[in-house]
């Protein structure tokens, strides 16, 4: 239960992101830091945190259990195969989070390059105007 509750830590940052976005505060430092905290918590808790659970499922496959060995209904071993779905969804959204973070980093690099190009053009224009 604690592991599943720990997954929800990243949801706090998702809600804060929504509040900052809805209040038109996307350009502030709080929005950036919240995004970093969301990305780190999502990857650490939801994606990497799922690996031990998946490992345990491989070695104690609940879907392969014989119902006669347990006091459970016949459909429960087959139904337990749905335990993998939340992990698959977290892996999918984890890739989306990483792609978004990488795109933001690339955009930051390109904007720095664009700024340096603009500065070079401005400095060369001012230098050429001084020479004329």
C-alpha cells in the first residue's frame, strides 16, 4: 500500500502545475522548479519504482497460480494479470515526460543559440556601423 501511495507524490506536482498554468504563471521560476520536481518524482517513483514490483510479479506470477491451491475464486488468477496495466501506463507516460523534458532542454539550447546569433548579428552590425 505504501508503494502505491508513494506513486501519488508526483500527482502533487501535477496539480501544482495545473494551478500555475491556470493562473497564467508559466513563465516563472516556480513553474520551472515544479516541472523539474514532477519529472524527477515521476521517473523515480512511478517508473523506476515499478521495476521491483514487476520483478516480484515475474518470480511470483499471480496469474499463473493454481486456484485449487488458494482459497480464491477461479477467475482471480486471470484477473490478476490486470496488475500489469498501471505499470504499462506509467511506462508510457514516463516516456512522454522524458520526451517533454528533453524537448524543453533542446528548446533551451536552441534559444540560447538563437540569442547568441542575435547578439553576434547585433554586435557585427554595431561594429560595421562604427566603421562606416
